[in-house]
C-alpha cells in the first residue's frame, strides 16, 4: 500500500475517474494538483469542489513545470500516455500510473477483472449479480461507470471487486493483480489511440501482467488473439467456446451451457441455451465467460443459473426500446466499434434499418458488407464518419446520409415495414456529437418514444 501523505501528486484529466482519484489522493494526505486541457468554464461544475478540498486546478492546458514538480502522476484513461509532457517527465523517472493502478494498490479482497473489445459491460454486470445473489460481498466498478477508487472504502478482506477494464486503463498498470482475469475477445478497436492492432492487443494482455500461477486467466477459445494471449500467461488458463468443447472451462453442447473444472473432471450442465434472456450469439459468449469466472469464484451452478435467468440487458447494449406500428427499435449505442456492430446485426435475421456513424476510430467498415447484404434494408449515416462509411459501403445496400440522429430515426421509421427493426449500432465513438455513448443512446430512446402515433411504411 502506498504512503501518499505529503507527496506531490498530479492528476491529468478531470473526467469521472480523474475527479475521483484527485479527491481520494487528497483524503490520503497528498498535495494534489489537477491539470486539464479544457477551459475553466468547461470545468466549472467540478472546480469549486476541488478547491474546497485544497486541490489546485490547472485548466486550459498542461504546463511543463506543473508536470516536473511532482512525486507521482496519475493519468485518466482518456489521456494518451505519449503526450509531450508525460514523455518528458518519464525521462526524469517520475512514476506515471492510472486510476485503476492507484485503486488496485488500496483495494482489499479479491479482484475479478473483465476486458475485451466487446461485451465487457454486460459480462461485468452479469458477474456482479451472480456473485451478489450467491451471498458473496461484491462491488462492481471500473469502466462500467463507477471509478475503482470509489470502491476502496467499501472493500474488505472478503470482498470480490468485479471490474470492467479497458485498454486505456490497462496501458498504465504495473501491480494491478486480478485473482481472475477475463479476455472476452480482441478485435480491431481504438486504433486512433493505439496506432496498430498489435499495440492494442498488447494493452489488453496486460490484464495478465501481475498474475501468478495461483490465479486464473479466462479467454475466448473462438477468438484467435484472445486464445493466443493465454499462451503468454503463467496463470491457470480456462477457456469458453460457443462452438466446441474445451479442456477446462465452459462451452455449448446439445443446446446446453456446460462447465468442466479440469480435463478429467465431470461435466456440469449449467442451463439450457433457451433460458438465456439476452439476445444474440455474442451474449452466449458473454454468459459462458461469466459461468467460468463465477465457478472459479466459488458460486454453485444452481445459483449461477438462477442469476442468469433473472438478468436483463444492460442499458445501451442491444437494448429493446419500443415497438411502434409493428417495427421494433433497439438501442446498441455501446456498439462503438465495427465488430460490435456486426454482432448486433447478426442478432436479427433480416429487415434491419441500421444507423451508423459518429467519430471514426480507424477501422474499416467493409467487413460489414456480407451482413449488410443478408440482413439490412438500408443504412442511415450520422456524424463525422459519415463520408468514410458511405464511401466504403457504396453499392452494398441503400445508404441515406442523415448527419443528425434525429433525421436518421425519422427516415428509418418512415421506411420501415411491419416486422422490421430499426437498430442504432453506430460502429463509432460518440464524441463528435455527444458527450458519450450513454447520451447518444438516451437521445435515441427519447426520439423513439416521441414516435407514438407516427405513421410508418404502408404497402401501395
């Protein structure tokens, strides 16, 4: 555990986790400064609380002297580690860690960490409910919305902290040590931040960095980069698969989810596939991963089945919104990369009106071509990535350039036939037009709920 009393600590980036980290550090007796590129006006809602705690605030840019005069720098996930200021102080030997690493050094109990390009939030939320329903003291946080430092005061030696962790958070880890670590999948994402897919893979694999032979690493046997990561961990490797049996872990067999604790152990039937309340084959993978993690955490199979049966989709993850004139509307605003969008489309057999676009993250959209041909009636583009999407998908399906989400919902609704689906699965981040994917999804739901009485497509 770190001794922070009297230490000069700089928090870079005043997002939700940066604010939580700054307040935590101050409570631990550190002399805290916060530095953010945004103006004082943009930070107006947070600055008074920081100043009241004796935390200094540098707004509107980063001063090199501010960075040099520190004993420790804590970086928010949204701040790239290769900024000129961080590069310079790194050469001076000043430690640079993230909020996840900071929190991990103070959390009591055991950590169960989940990462992956897609499915992190659903799997984390599901695991939180499975463990809690089994009577295990459970905390849930991380990239799911609650900063990890906010869990520290509630943690005890008996607590399991179930954490959703992103590549941005893992980049700056050193001693972060989950008892159970899960990689759900690795597909191209955040290439605008990481530069190459290999860099992104390496960031994800850091979830295993501090594990020992007494810990557990759970990976997707059907996803090559994730499965390959298991060859580079000293933890005990467990697998899950939607397509074939695994030596130890969970898979689908004869319409059931089954689990085996070791190669020669008996196979346990957890539940029937039909009992899973979540839509889409990708959610079967999420459930399989949760089954393995929960069994390794000591939850009995019957308790796992009961918790899964009671679980409902997390907001903004292939979330059913409403049916208007026999047209179903689904909000998958969390589909912020191309692979997530592909999984969302695949959840519907046909008749999809797909809303795509936002801030481009550097991945090609052409990988969607076959799914678009098979299942999508039309694409409605929004945001700054619209031109790239339209160029790459030209000639595959009808494309309507809408720019704004409101227009996309309106046009998709007008074109949809009874039995069709209007799906928001943007394949992009939201930061060109919205504060975050949650706001984008909320606006979509509001627009859909405003459609009551709207006249949809009618046959001539």
